[in-house]
C-alpha cells in the first residue's frame, strides 16, 4: 500500500461502508475504525444485532470511503476501498483487540474489514 494512503487512513477516524443485502439492495453505514497498517486491516466494533452486521454475515463484500475528519472544501481528500468482511473467528482478526485498544478505547469484538487488492485514491 502506498505510504501516503496508509498514513491518511491511520490519521482518520470514520469510514462509510456499503454492502448489499439479500434482496440485492445497497445499504450504507458509518463506522469509527482503527487501522493496522502492517496488515492493511480496518477494525471496527458493531452490535451483532445491528442490521448491517446481519447483512455482512450473509454477504461479506463491501466498498466504502474515508474522507478527512476535517474537510477543506477547497482541497477534499479521501480514499475509496473495496474489501471483504472477515468472520471474527478468522485468525487475521486475532490482533483486533490489541490494535483497537492501542488506537481507540474499548473492545474489538466486532467484525474486521480486510482491504481489497486495489485501493483507489480520490
């Protein structure tokens, strides 16, 4: 991953994530995330009863955007991403707790987004 992109992602806090439900309808939601730049993983917490959590368990393919926390209308910066949700028991999620605690307060019992093979920059 390009170092500038990883640095940008690391210094932001919120992402918009989009998925598709069982009726082939798009669904978008916002998350607070922690990013592991070594593994290119986003970590976020979510209730297992939330609608998006149920959708993601059925269809783990996602896309999303991250914009700068402080927007400058004359110089909008952001990234778009694609990826696949990993089940919390996936071995790649084993570091979620440590990464999330290091970057944000709380537990990381939720799902993790694994970055897609291509990160498109705005």
